[in-house]
C-alpha cells in the first residue's frame, strides 16, 4: 500500500553511468549510528557494481549534511543534506545505532524520511533504524523487526506495528526491516537478489565471505525470548533447576510433584508467572543447552539429544526447528567453534 500522502508522479532517481543503470540508494545516518549498520549494506551495494552491468550509487545523508560520529567514535563523512535531496531515491534506508532514540525524536530527520519514503521504490531499516521508521508512521499496520534486545521496546512504543522478534529481516510490501547489525547484510543481499537475480547476489556474498543468505524468518539465535523470572520462590527455584539440567524427567506430573501441587494448579501457576506453558519452557531450555553443545562439543547429534533430555534425535530436530528455524546440523555448520 502507498504511504499516506504519496506523490503518484514521483519516480525513483535512476542514474546512467557509462551505459549502466545505477539505482540511487540513500542511507540515513545520525550521531550515534552503528558503523557496521552502515558499512554492511554499503559494501554489498558497492560490490554489486563489480559483479553486474547494473550498479548502485550509494550516498550517506544526514540533517544538514553534517558528518556524524558513530557509536564507535569513528566519524563518517556525509555526501548529502537530507533537505537538499529533492528527488526520492530508488532505495531509502535508515541505519541503526545507539543514537536511535535521539534520531526518532529529531523532527527534521523524521520529516525528510517521511517525504523521501513517499516516492522511493522501497524503504528499509537496519537494526534500531526501525524506530525512526516507526516514529515517522511508516510501519503502522505493517510487520517489522529490529535487534532482538529492542523488539519489546518497539512493540510497546508502537502498538500499530506488528513486531516479529524472531526474524533476521521482515518484508512487508515496499517496506523492509532487519534485525541487528550483521542482519543488515542479509537484508541487503535479499534486495540485491530482487534487483539483479540470485547469481549476482551469490557472487557478492561469496566475495564478502558471508552466507547467501540466512532466511528472513530464521531465528536471531538470541536469548531475548527468555521469560521473566517467576515471583513465586519455589517456582523460581524450579525454573533454575530446569535451566541447569534439562535432561531429567521434566513432565508436568514430575514437576508438579516436586512442588507438591496438582497438575492443573501447577500448569496454571507456571503459565501465569512464566508466560508460557511448562512444556514450552522445558523445550526452550533443552534447545538452549543443545545449541551450546552444538557450538562447542564434538559429540554427535544423537549424543547431544540424549544429554539434553530429548527422547530421540527426531524429537530434538523438530524442537530445534520450532525454536530457531533451522535444523541442528545447519546450526552446527554455522556456529561451531574450533
């Protein structure tokens, strides 16, 4: 759906250099932006020029065209003043970083982002750049994501946004948002594939030595889904025991018996104070331990399944896919240390 107030005659800026169509990409930056949120997408687009006949012209833009200080205290030169960018770019992206709150409160920045988004072919954000899009009203009624540590904040602050906390990136029409930091590379590779096809995207990914590409719905592999600690002292101790050793008998009858409760009362109390059912919590705890073992242990998948309390390898595989979006074998391939 078009953005409110979209100008129907506006067209994305397209430049032609030496006969090659160049798509105009504008990355919005501000003080406190994270360097990799900018550099990751920038390098993907830049490398595409060496791999295809159609390239990209990437510019960094800020309010007033001022250079910005990144969160790592490195300074970025900026080539465009947002106020002077009159024609909408083909792609408008807002980078994330620790300065996102101030950026979301900058009326000039929001006004220009909103204006340029009306004519851009697509608008996106990396990491906490989603807060700028949300504050500008560009995510209302849409699905979106951001860094796992800020998903709850985004959902609470912008109830009109459907936040998907367990995704690498989310595409909703012409609006795309990504999870934290390196997920901006995954998002940009997906955009590159849309524009120039999978072969070019694969060549860029290979050159940059990154995966081509993690699925958009793949879990961020984080602990952000960990429920709050229960208020009940005995239940809190039980939860800690489950986390420490998920390999034993953790069925509802066994757990209820340890607290001297009926099954029904235990299940109700657990769900109320932990936020999920006992069975779901046990599965998450087992998957968490399995992830750690897959990263660090040389044991086979069958041995790890037994250590984590899964009855069979297939049971572990199904639970792993539910929790992370990938199989245990795929997870080990990507995250195995040493």
